[in-house]
C-alpha cells in the first residue's frame, strides 16, 4: 500500500482527494497511447469550457460554476481529464447518487480534432474501473435521443437503454436514460 501511495503521490501531485471516495487509494491507468488521464482540478475548467465551445458550436451547457461545483465543492462528484502535451483535450464527469450505491455520468466531451482515437472510450473505462473499485453496483447516464454517436459509444461500453425521458431538456429535446450494471468479477 505504501508503494501505491508513493506512486499516486507522484502521479497526482496536486490532487485533492475526495475523502469519502478514498480516491487516494485508487489508481488510474494514467498514460495510454500518448494521452495522460488524471483527476481534474479547478485550473482545468478554462480548458474544459473551451472543449464545450468546440463541440457545441460555441455554446457552454455547463458554465464555469457548474464545473467548479462538481470539481471543488461537491464531495460526491469528480471529473477526470485527458491530456496531450499538457493540454486538456477531453473530460468525463461522475457523481455518486442513490445514497452512494450508483455512479451517474454527468458530462463527457472530447475536442473535435482529438475525436475518434478512443479517448472517450478510455475515459469511460477509467470511471468503470474506479466505480468497481469503489464497490458501486450500477452506472447511469442520460443522453439526447438524437445523439446517436454518444449512444453508440455507451452501448459499446456496456450501457443499455432503460427508458425514454420525453422533453427532458430545456429546448424540449428528449433524453434516453441508460444504465450499466457493474460486475466486479468481469474486466471491461
Ligand atoms: C461523444 C464523444 C465524447 C466521443 O468521443 P471520442 O473520443 O471521439 O470517442 P471514441 O474515439 O472513444 O469513439 C468514437 C469513434 O471512434 C472509433 N475509435 C475508437 N478508437 C479508435 C481508434 N484508435 N482509431 C480509430 N477509430 C477509433 C470508435 O469505434 C467510435 O466509432 P463510431 O463513432 O463510428 O461509433 C465526442 O464525439 C464528443 O465530444 N461529442 C460531443 C459531446 C457529446 O455528445 N457528449 C456526450 C454527451 S451524453
């Protein structure tokens, strides 16, 4: 355990562990195919907003304070970022729900120019590993009904459609609620 802690200290120098999640005992696969994965910090929010603007045609569905709440204030939430040459190119957010039993994916995006290289897939896998490590039984998420690209990604990563949520979004768009059961004996 001491060796693991030393390794983690070196990997996440400025990481401020969410105590209740015991994240200081959790190891991310921190470098894959030239992309580094680490827990997000407040300083990353500017880059995360730029990613949102890039993928949502200038819009920012999540503002600075939304991200700040989930990264700094809400102890039930965290983000992981993907970094290439010290530039954040993607992120995934998660939140513990249902009295700690489930993990809800709150947000996911990858800069357009870095898409289709498996970064979102790896970000999801990181959260799956982490959730299993934390003993969670289920992951949930909602996705726009017309976002077929994201739905395909989630299906490939073991999520199944649970139900439709009509007019879920402010603009009247429908959402699909998806779930993934976690089995600790299976690696995925
Ligand atoms: C959805 C999104 C996060 C996917 O990010 P991504 O990093 O491109 O995802 P991946 O690379 O893991 O997978 C995307 C595709 O690349 C393919 N791929 C994965 N690794 C690959 C590789 N090494 N080489 C070539 N293709 C690869 C996947 O098979 C997938 O193919 P498909 O789209 O035809 O099904 C990204 O498109 C995005 O930011 N969209 C806007 C925001 C959004 O919709 N977020 C989800 C909200 S719920």
